[in-house]
C-alpha cells in the first residue's frame, strides 16, 4: 500500500509539473527496489514509463529488471542522469547540498523516509530550483492507512484503497498551496495538517 500511495503522489506531482498525470514515456529513476520500490516499478510498468533502477543488491536488480524490462544503472549515476522524476525508495537524506545541485529532474516523489537531509533548507532549495517535491510523509501514508485498517479491525480492501486514493487530491492541494504561497511543499503540508488538527479540536470543544 505504501507503493500505491507513492505512485498516486507521483502522479499528482507529475500533473503539476507537466500538465498531465500520465507517466507514459516519463524517464523515472527508482533508487532502491525493496518492497516499496519493487511494487512502485510494477505501477510504472502499467503506465509505460521509461524506468531506470538502482540498488546495492545486484540480485534484486537482475530480478526486477527481468520481470519489468527496467534499465539498470550504476548507483553513482543517479544524480547526474537526465530524468523527469527521481523516486528515492531506499535510504533517507539523499536530497542534500551535494545532490540538489546535480539533480536533473522536474519531480521528486519516492517511498523513502526523510528524503530531505535538512527539511527547511533543502525544501527551500528545491523550490528555488523549480523541482516539485511530493512530501514523503504524505505520499508514504498508504502504509499507515493499511496498518490502521488492520489494527482497528474489519479490514476491507476496497475501503482501504479508497482512503489511500485521497493521497492524490491531498498532494495536489498541497502543491497548489506551495506554488500559490511560494513556500516549500513540506511546509505547506504541515500547515494544512495543523489547520485540520485545530479545526477538529474546535469541533470537540463545541461538544
């Protein structure tokens, strides 16, 4: 489910960057093909994207490349490669002072946690460079939605996916707020979340 949320967030970011949420023929680099990266690749195959993958585990690379048709690239080639979308799905902090200057993409949308080494500084640098960043804590929420559905019982696959699909619209709203107010997308996401928490608090106080 985390991969599905990442995929939806990627599509929302693509629409903001390219005017369409279609990923067909988009050059997408997936860095890390563990459980999230592997399933993200499956979604991208269905979209007929041009997929490039890298990982420290060569056996996984060969397996995913064979089943998906993705092109394997060296790990050190990621940040200097011409691409449309960078999808970090392994270690955090890969978006930093060194890589931002080198990245040649319009969108960053991946399944890794804590992708920005310094959330405030690097979020602003991405904004200044014109790179659209889909906040990781938002588009990774599919996994939490799935866990919550299981924890509270009565798991229903259809309902769970329906909740996860809201990630697309929420991501779109956050990216619009970011653009309209000239603030980094993760800052816009936090502001919207705080406003919602405050609104819920006011409703509870009313009762």
